[in-house]
C-alpha cells in the first residue's frame, strides 16, 4: 500500500510543514508486532479476538469506547443478562487478549502499522494480520423538523437512556424501519417511557412474510415472541413513516403518513432510525474492495487486501448471530488455522440467507426520497439545506460548492442520507479516518520514516 506521501501528496507536504513548525513533536512508538489485531469490540470483534488468541496468536483488540461490547452488548456485559455477551467477554479475558479500550484508530500509514489515539496520547500498533469489525451506525433520513431537540436516532435515544437519561412518563414515538425499532421500543418501555406508536415504513405483507421466515430459526423466533409480549398494547402501524416534526423551541408533535392519509401525534421524543449503514472508513482507508455498500470478503472473511479480514456489519447487516459467526471465522483464519470449521461455514450460509431476507423486507420505499422541502437541513454540521444540494451531480460537487459533509462528523450522517436521496457514492476515505489531533498526524507520519 502506498504511503501518504505517494497517495496524497498535499497531505505529505502538510505533515512536513507541521513537523517543521513543531520540531519537538515525538514520533509514535510502536511495540513489537501483534500476530492479530482486531479493531472493534462488538460481538464480531470479541469473537474474532477470542478465537485468534485461543489458537495461540498474540492478539490485541482495539475499541474507541471505554468498555467492550459494542452498542448491542455493552450494557449486557455489565448487567445480569445475556449469557452470550458475558461468555465471549470471558473468553477474551481468559485467552490473554490485550485490550486497548478508549483508543480510536485514525491512520493506517503503511502495511502492518495503524495509529491509535486516546486521551493519553497516540500510539503505533504493529500487526501481522488485521481483523476489521467496525460495526455499523444508524441511517438518519432528513425531513422537516428532524433537527429539533428531542428528535433522536432510535439507537441514539436508547444509548442516552443507558447513560442515565430519565424517560419515565415521557411519551415516545418510535419510527423508521427494521427490527431495531422493536428492540428500542421494548427497552424504552422497560425504562418507564410511554410508547405512543411504532411506525414501520415497510408493508404489512412484507413484515408478515419475514415473520414466517423466522420459524426456520428457533432463536430468532423466540426473540420475536419475547418482543411481542414486551410490546403488548403498543400500536404498530405498517406502511407508515414520519413526514414532519414540529415544535417551537423543542419538539412537540410529529406528523405521519399512513395508508389512510396523514395524522399527527403529540409526544415528548421521536426516536427515528431507517436501518443501519456499515462503518467503512477504515476498510476504505486500507484499500479494501467495497461492492454495493459492503466490504467484499472470501470464505475466510479475508478482504481484497492480503492479511486484512473483515467481519460483522461491514460485510452485511445480518444481526448479532451472523456477526459472531463471521468473527469466529475471521479470527481463526487470521491466526493461521489451516481450515475453518465446516460447522461455522454452514452456519454462516444460514445467516446470509437471513441477511438477504432482512434487506428485502426492510428496503426503503422510494417515497422517503420526497420528504425534504427546500429548507430542510441535510448536513447538520454545516447547516446545508436540501435546496442547495438538490440538482448537483455528485458528492464531491456538493462538498466543494456547499461544504456538505465537511463538518465535525465528516459526512458520517449526511453522506449516507444523500447516497439514498440522490444516489451519490462516497467511495474514498482520506486520512485521517476520523477527526484527530495534529500531533497524532505528525507523529504517525514520522514513525513511517524510522
């Protein structure tokens, strides 16, 4: 892989200038290489790290959060439930995996070296093989009023509740698409929220067909029946989606469109998520091939870049069971296991069929592209409205003309939404992958010259 100086000449010149301005900057010090480094501490990452270490590989797991588990398992690891989460965490700790929590990978300046940044500074991490388990984030689609206070992502509001936000007695509408809506509604209800409506944009027919397919998996069927019991009495409307949120200083009511026309519900919070999109910043920075929005991998979860494996949502949105299965395969392969266990390969084929069913059932309807008016904010960081970017030919033109995607989140929110709205493609990631300190960039670039 080319170094920055070869791949991005302006970046190399900038680093040289910065080092001249701050000549006392320290180089990143990298310890002896790990056999396997896993980036991401969710279900896929935990499974990969445990399996690699149990095969005898010197293994590290890196996650940007202070605790392992990812969005789906972090609370379960700390709480009394979810045996799978605790089992994999125990295997990671028992197998001697070196845990690097609170470290975000921002740079991959050369093969075998990644640069991480934490509150205490930056560090170089050398590896022989890499497993990317970077997870996914919510897809947020813009509509009038979606930037009002108390209009949140579905998973975002759940995270706030996990962090201590008191929702007791608060009226919450949950809207968007996908199984995550039901899980979020159940969690919020258990923490005292009054769920006034679950609005699912897919049709009743598609949802019923998907439910029938769950019968092929006893575990998924059991989860569905549990959710049905926990959500008893809450109205669920299919072919229904939000078209506007209203309020003066804060959110007060949401207008929905359903099969019988428009209607309005007063509530305190709107939790809205239109599925998940994979975190592809690091795979793209490493040069991994991406097709149809997901990282391409072979039967051993290896990407187009030799020695780099990928598991979990970056390869397809298939749920926690698929992520754990892929993580095991990736960990075994990265550790040099001669053959992946046939049972895992068979299990993965099953989950890939489930993944296809998820994608088909909860595909976004075209009407959602028509929610914005000219004044609807598309890029929250730079306050770019729909009317300014509508009609532009691609993502690059929008960035150059309006600064869309150039704010604090670097297009992580508006990039995915504009890809749906306008069919734009954001195919490149330039270093650094995430906002970082200038000193980290200087040190990381300098470390490649040792």
